[in-house]
């Protein structure tokens, strides 16, 4: 079933049966306790849904496909160097994880792109609703029935909500995306009351994860949303409004820099792992100098090969060097610009997902690429629609 543009609003679109596989797969993605080795229900369902779309001719032209091909080649080159330079740090089996993520990301992108804009808007929102409802059920179940669901722990060490994951990071990445999917719906004045309730619940659950990275990611996403929303209050002078707001923010940062810096350090110190992250980050230079051009391949490169860096961007450069870092940077800039030019209300979704990567390996999660695929396709389809309208 395809919905012709303009024939229906996205709220009235009917979800096809096959697409419930994708919704369920992305919803279950954080529940890593159900995995056998690195494969669980989410991995199987997302691959099953997307594989039928993978070998489309147009996938060869997408920036996402080009990114993964180049990134995997850089990762392979880094692994070869790492095998000789630091074999004790290399986890060659993780190459399979990245191949899988590439296949799933590209197939999700192609599958979503094969549907109409209205349908994708509905599919994206329904996924967010189902994921929110599922985690609301899990957290209530943990409060009134048991802190384990079908053997999966719902709380990490009994104090941090993990929603069936082996640690809170997986659910925190999902919640970052959900907060801003619901905020976008509010800003677009669609299902405002329900979206507001679900957004508040998403923030509440993030607080329950005790993920300082997640809380920071949401705060940055909200700040970006407020920035562009304030400019929208002056539609005839939007550029001037953005300029004035930017100058005010920069002046405020300069004037209150010491206070803001101290508040940030105090906030990081309140997290028992917070200052430890800086210790891990500080060891990046040692790993980088072992192979600055191609990196050392996927593995454990922090503090002399004893721990991961717990930072998406340091992990990328450590594994793929300057080559892979450049590939990722070019792809990300292109993604951000294309989304921002089309619909800034999608932009905070990406900001929150990328911001989480400052203290976690967000892009190694299925749900990260699922949300990125939705945002990318919707932005492209909105651009195509605007181009058609302008040509008429």
C-alpha cells in the first residue's frame, strides 16, 4: 500500500503488516540481554525487514551507502595495521558487527525511501509511540511485578533503568531519539497532548537510567530546539534573529565561562564514572600515535589497550585513523546540512544522537542507524516535495 502525496494526512495512514517487523525490531533493539553472542530478536527482525530492499540500484548512489563502503575499507586497513602494531588490542570479530550495521543501515534507508513521505512520517511516529509504550510497560512491570522480564534484567545493578539491556547505554540512545521525535510532533502541532506526555515520560526514563551522557544529549537537543524556535518567531527576519541570538549566546559564554566550566566539572564529578572518562580520554594520544593514518582497527585501545574510549569520535579515529575520521566527518556534515536546510525540527534528533556519542559509542547501536535512516529519508523527501512545488 502506497499513499499518494496529499491524499491523506500522516495521522490517518495505515501501517502495513510487514512494517510492524521493523517497528518491533527497533523497539526491542536495546534489550541486549536477549542476545546469543551478538545476535538477538532485534538484529534478526531488522535484517529480515530490510534485506528485501538492500539490492536496489539506487542504493549505490546514496551517501549512506558510500559512507559505509569507505568506512569499512578504512576499518579493514586499520585492522591490518593493528594486527601487526597492537594485536592485543584488536578485536577482528567486530568487523562483522560493522558489516552487519552497514547492511542494516543501508537496507533500512532503502526500505523507508521506497514509501511515501506521509507514510514515513506515520511509521516514524508509531515506532516512537510503541517504543515508549513498551518501556513504560517494562518500568511499571519492574515496579509492581519483578525487576526481571523473561530473564532480562530491567535495572542495572538494581539502581539504573536498563530496559532489558546489559547496561543503560542501549536504552539511553533510544530515549534520546524518542524525546525529539515527540518534540517534533509537538512543534508541528500534531497529537500535541499525547506527544507531550510521551516526551515527559521519555525524559523521566532517561533520568531513571542515571545516564549523564543521555541527560547532556537531551539538554543540548532542547537548547538547539529553543535556538531555532526563537528565530521562527520572526519569520520575516529569521537570519537577523539567528545572528542576534548567536551573538548573545557567545557573549554569555565569554562572560560566564569560568562559572559554566566549574558547573560542568561539578556535574561530571557527581557521576561516579564521570572523571574516569577524562582519564580514559587522556590516553587517546598514545593510541593515535601508534597508527595515525589508518588506525588500529576495532578493539580496545584506551589506557594501553585495557578499555574502550567510551567516546564515539575517539573510537572512530582510534580504529580508522585520520582516513576514517575524515570519512565520518564528511558524511556527518552532509547529513546535518541536508536535514537542517529541509526541516530544522529533525535536526535536534540528530544532535541528541550525536551528542550521546561524546561519552558512549552510539553509532554502534542498531537504533542509532534506524533513527538516522528515518531522519535522512524524511529530509530527502521533504526536499523533493519542495522542489516539485517550486517547479509548478
